[in-house]
């Protein structure tokens, strides 16, 4: 933080020095000072008004603050200045997907891929949107393309596992989650998803072990506490199950599933 303070003092002496601006902005991004990033970026636009990267930083900051409409406008300004900005199309797609605009999200991902055909992250995000549309076979194809481009992509293995689960392909589900965990041993979500699969297979001890590993990594993982509770309930351990449900609710008070159990 001292370095950032020193740079801001230097900037006051040389307010038109773009290099100092960009270093300050980079440090603010590192410290996730999103409100400050927006203010700094808007000031930078006064001396560099056609810089697509600045608009992208503003958009990403609004996105991180969950101010999605403002983020969308900033990403569109980014793309208007630089129609070949693949990351802007991808990030725009993420917001559109969160807004439930799945066709528009997929269109944005396709534009990202037309600019950058080896963009594994855009393929992965497209797979998520296709799964939400119920296009499971297409989602599997897209995830396989993702993994051909980036074989060590743990999130893509986890995501294809979720699709296999919806298809009822439990053997491939376990393989996918296992691969995700082998790449990232601290992947709590993959352990939790593995636990859900084991429970559905009737492998309750394995499910408890998987959920326990998820919670060891992330003790505040409400979904893992819920799944632990469901498994304990199946084992007839009702007091322990209630304790797990209460823990889930203490973390996520509006968790309807935990109340229902």
C-alpha cells in the first residue's frame, strides 16, 4: 500500500504522465479497490479517451460490485472502441448469463471465440450457458473442446461432471470430479459435488468423507453443510444431521433447502 501512496503523490506532481496512471490502476486492481478503480479510470479517460482497456477496467469493476447494467454499458463501449477485445465479449457473456439472457450470452461467447479461437475460458462459460438451456449434449461437446485446449482446467472438469450428473452418467461424473480434484486439491466445490454423487449412489461413508474434505477447505460452505446433513439423515444420524442443517443456516440464513430438511 505504501507503493500505491507514493505513486499517487508522484501523480499529483505529474498528472498527465500516463505511465504513472497505469501503474496506479494496476495496483488498485491488485488490491480490489473497485470504487477507486472506477474514479481513477474515469479521470484517465480525460487524457486517453479512446483506450479500450480503461473502459474494460471500469466494466470489470462495476461487474465485481454487481452493478451489472453499468458494467454492460462499459463493456459495450470497450467493444465499440476495440471490436477484437475477446475478454470484453467473454465478460459481457458472464453478466448476460447471470441476468438469464442465455441466447445473448452464447452470442457474446461466440464473438469472443471468433476473435480468439483458443479461448478456453469462453468455451467453458458457453458450456455453463448451454447446460442452463438444457442442451446437455452440446454442453459436453463444448467442455471437451475446452479441455482439449486446456487439459489442466479443473473448473471445466467440475462443470462437465455437473452435466454428466444431469444425464445420469454417474460413472463419468465421478471421473470428472476426481480429475478436477487431482488438478486442484483445494477445490471445495468439486469435493462437495463428489459427495452429492456418492450419496445418490448410496455410498454414504464416501459422501461424508467428500463433504468433510470440502468443509476442511471451506468451513463456511453452506451447501456442503447441507449435503452433509442430508447424508447424515440417510444414515439415521438425526441429531448430527440437524446440527449440519443449523450450521448451513447460520452461514446462509435464507437457505430454504436447509429449512425444508
